[in-house]
């Protein structure tokens, strides 16, 4: 099982490990999901595709009617989109018809690295209770994020045997089983028992846990850019801080993306929260980049906060709750703060059948955060949409 070394000791993370993991998950996912074409419900004459220019921006939204069912008959005239309070012309609206001509992908990520061990049994019960009634689970996949920062499959993204890489947990797949959800509890228990181990000292450190968590999310995000159709990540977790104090100093962190590195965390002194600490890591660059990946790959991130006391967790800038809120706002997903695992999984199954893709000509990128607001003219329809984006300069 892969172990991520201390972030302080190795800030520039290994490119080999990242590329191998990316290729493995991408290959698996490409075989798991069929090719898909978005169904255009409204497009201008002569439109040849969803991207019209370098400034075209995609906004993914879900539409639910007053009975809690997918609203599947909306057109461009039903939407209003505001970018920094300015009404924008919508160029095209695509309805992502999941579970029909397109294939949906839902990945449930049970985070053992950032949750309380005593809550594990209850969370496993709720996951099993949500998945067992499904008649077919061929579009839903279940992974653990282990105490060592590994992505470990309970029901993996599948590949044909001749394509599988037996050395990598992401592709250690048996033949696909559409009814696997009926045996989800023993499968989950066996997986947890296999990976459960006392956390290494390094992983007791918040900085190392944060680095491992964001690496795992980045692996999934990179792979999802290769998959067509609507996708959802349901992350069961307590989250990871995006400001991390380093009393003894740090260096900028770089993640590997394809053949190049990009800045994932910035070391500075303006994000410290503890007295006497002079250095800290700010993971805002990661959140910005990861949020863009989610949108571009038609992926929404739903987070379920596993908090046994149901006490209010701090949402200040840099906290784990702030990370979860930012990812929800950037992707148009949902945030469940009281451990509603069953509700989150059930809602993800419903929402993925009510997904729309709006394309508009955004203002020139200025490197700043832009607020987004999407309204529907139909009073019986409720929308979930991203609340903003970072206009990254080219």
C-alpha cells in the first residue's frame, strides 16, 4: 500500500506515483463508463458544441420540482445566470440525461483518514443501508481513503482482466457485478478490516493528513476528466484544513498533473492561526484548480460531515468545514453537516437524473473570485448550482 511521506520532508511529490495512479484510475473509469453525448435542449443556430470560445464557461446545475422529482423539461428561457451580479446571455443548455443514453458515475468515498474511529461502525451501517436497496449498482463505486492516505476499492471502477494492473489498488478489480450492493455490508467490513491499521506517526500530523487527502481527491478529479457523462463524488469525512500551520517552516507544494507540475499549496506567513507560528501552508491554489476540474468534468461533490456529537464545527477560513463549503460552492454540490449519509447518497442518485449544463460567455479572466447565481423562472423548480468560480488567468 502506498505511503505518502511527510509533506515537510518532501514538498515536491513524486511524479511517478502520481502518473501511475492517474493512468490506472483513468483507464479503469473509461472502461467502466460508456461514451455519452449531451442532449441539447436549447442551442443557437449553427452551434457545433458546448464550448464556443476561450471565455466560454460551463455551469452545472440540478433542477428538482416541488414534489422532489427531477425537472427534465427546462430550456434556456427558464434560466437566468448572473456573473458578479451581471446578467449573462446563456449560449447553450444541455440536459445530461443520466441512466439513459448517458452513463452516470457516482463514487462514494468513505474517509477513514479524517474521521473518528469510533464513528466508523455507524457510518458503515448507514452506507450499507443506503446502497443495499439498489437493484443495480453498475454505476456506483465505493472506495476507502485509508489511514495511510491510500484509495482502496470496496467496489472498484472495473477494467477487463487483460488491462488490469494488479499492483495498484485502484485497478485490483474482479468482474463487474451489477448486484454487488446487496452484499455491500460484508464487502465493506472485509475491506475495512484489511486496511485498518494504526496510523503512522506522520499521519497523526494534520499537515501530512491534509496533503494525503488532497492527493487522493486530485487522483479522482484527474481521472474524472477522462469520463463522459454526469458524475458525483459523495465524500464521507470530517474534511481537511486548507490552512495548515508549520512551526518549523515549509515550502510550496507542487502536485503532478500529466507531464507537468502545478502549485497546489503556497507556503507563507499570512494564514497562521496559532500564536508564535511563523509559517503556514495555504491550499487555496489546490481548491481553485480542483474546483475547475470538477466543473469541467461535469462532477459535483457532495460532502457528509461525520460528527458524532452533532456540535457546530468552526467554519472560519482555513478550517476543514471551510474546505467542504468551498468545494460545495465551486462544484454546485451539497453539504450535509449532521452525518446524513443515507440522505446524501439517495439525493445524489436523484440529482444525477436532473443535471443541466449551462454554457455562457464569461467576462475576461482577471484572476479573481466571481460570484455566480442561477435562477429559474418556474416557481415550482428549485436549483442547486455553483456559487462562484476563480477566473484564473491563462
